[in-house]
């Protein structure tokens, strides 16, 4: 709880900090106020200098302070957290309760007209409230006129809502497939009737989900031009309905990320980098946003996708200075990032360090990935295993390498190996160890990997396979 509180405090801007202090002074008794404010100041000091954090903040109970800060932040952000419609519903309920039915009706009408394709459950709640209050007050005028319109609207809202839920469920199943298995898993739910045409998606949000799913399927199938089309279509929908960006800026950033990924897969590296640079130049509202999801997505675009561009383009030596800046950004934000993003960052930095000859540093990053990646991304976990073998070869740790190869062999019975060439690794590297002077062994290793990746339609991984760095040396 204490570490969570510390990370929460690190996200506060100056206005939030002032409000939290005021809240603690206002809603605590004298003794509680003094203790809460003292604890808060202590934690704020630790947040600025996080060395020794675990030892310092586990002294004493900060749970109460944690929940007070959450309550304060809710009040501070309630206008943003609660949609306008929710505030209007509260006012309408008061007016209905006081007998001001026409005034309440005007407010509920305003709710139904705002963002017609969003907040379905709130609007359903509003219509139910209108009907029940009309019955309670015997409002014959409403029952003779607006009741039939509301009934039709209720049917439309219900249809839109369940249509949206269907797409959300379908998208969730694809996301689950990409994390618990791996990106190129055998499972395929793409035969759903919902994916026949975008016209089947009723609301703008459902249309966004349709295009995200189709883009995901296109990448899995290796149809990168189609993936680029669906990614751009998603961004177009966000730009066409700006309230969707305001509602979920993190998801908007993910749509840009998907465009960049499709551009990378199409080997359009300059275009992908240009898109990121344009966002950074115009992205003040994202930079100042303290929402953890937005921070993560902005980091993913500005750091992880740039790392992908650097590695995929095969131009790692040309980006030495920029890689140092990217690593600094990662170190500043790593505690706020989900494990999946930390693992992706470490596998990318480790590969760059192998290219640069920083083997010890690379090995440390590889070990970090090996401790956590198996549960999150199977392909990343196996890339780390492969990189571990490469590093020990390059360090001339031959005995340790042979031991690691024996451990690696035990994984080869897994029917869901991310890469088919893995089954050949022990034999191919074994030949190199036995006869390091034989140039053909190295050529054979590289050729077998390349052909296997091409056969499985996974050539996008080629520059992430460190075994290509095992080269013949006189």
C-alpha cells in the first residue's frame, strides 16, 4: 500500500497537491490532521528522492492516508470522472422528488441529446426515470406524447449498447490471446459475423473497435498494408468524433501506436518516426496528463516504438545518442509502467547493448525479462532465452553456454514454441562450439533462422533475433 501511495503522489500536479493538503485540513480532526499532513510531507520528500524508499515508508501505517488522498482526488476530478449526464441526473432526481416535473423533464431531455452514441446505461436510466415519474404523477401529457418516443429510443439505445458490448467482448478475447499465448498464437476468433463489415458496428466506439480488431488480424496474417489501412481508419474515426479522444486519450494514443507498428511492418521507418515526432511537437495535453494510462501510452510511443524503429531498421549504431536519451526516459517512468511495457523495454535495450558490446549490462536486462516475461509475452520470453545464449557465446563462457543449451533443450517439447527454428538451436550452436573455425556453421545458423521466419511469416522478428551476431571470426 505504501509503495502504491508513493507512486500515486508522483503523479500529482501542483493543483492536486494543494487540494489534497486543503482536504486533509478540512476533513480531519486536529490530531488526525497533524498526523496526516506530517505523513504526506514525509512521503512527498521521499518521492523526490526515492533511494531507500522501501525501508522508509514501511515504517508506520499509511493506508488511511492513501484512501484520504483517493477521496480528495475524486472530489478534485469529479467533473471529469463523472460525465455531465450523471450530474444532471442528480439534479433531475431532486426536481422530480420536489414535484417540478417539467423542469426535470427539460434536464433529462438535455442528457438524451448529448453525445447520442455514448453513455448508453445513463440514458437508459434517464428514460426509466421519466417513465416511472410520469406514472407516479399521472402525467397524461407525457404518456400520450413523449412516452412512445422514449420507448423507441430505449430500444435503439439497448441495441447500440449490446452491439458495443459484443465488440468489446470480441476485442477482449483478441487481447487475451495476444498476452496469455503470444502474438502469433494458433487461436483464431476472426470468423465472427461482427467482422464482416464495419456497417455492423452501430456506434462510433463500436466502429473503432471493429477497425482495431481487423488491424490486429491483419498483422497476425502478415497483411501489413491492410493493417496500415485499419490503423489509419481508427485514427480517422477518433479525429471525426473528438469527444472520443477527450473521453479516452490513452486509447487515441494507442491508435497512433498501431499506425506506427503497421508502418514498421511495412518497413516505412521514416514515416513512423515522423508521426511520433509530430505527436511530441503537438502533444502538450498528453505530456501534462497525469493519468497512468496516458503516461504509459505516451511512453510507449516516445520510447518503445522508437526502440522498435531503431532495431527493425537495422541502424542501431546510428542512434547511440538517442538510445541514451530513451533509456533515461525509461528510468524516470519505469515504476509507473505496467510489467508488459517494462519487459518490452528491457528486451529492446538488451539487444541494443549486445550490438554495442555491453554484454554484462545486456545480461542484467535479459535476466529481468526472464523473471517475468513467460506469463506476459511468450515470444518476448523466448527472445530473452535466445539472447542469453548469444551473450554467453560472445563472452566466451562456453561451459556455461553448454549448460544453458541443455536447459534450453527441455523447453523444446512445448507444442506452442513461438519460433520453429528454436528446435534446431542446440544442434546448430553445438556444431559452432565443436568447430569454431568452420565458417559454414555460422552461415547455416543464420540461413536456417531466416528461412524458418519466412516460412512462418514472422520475418518482422528478424532484427530482434540476436543469434545473427554469432559470426565467424578468424
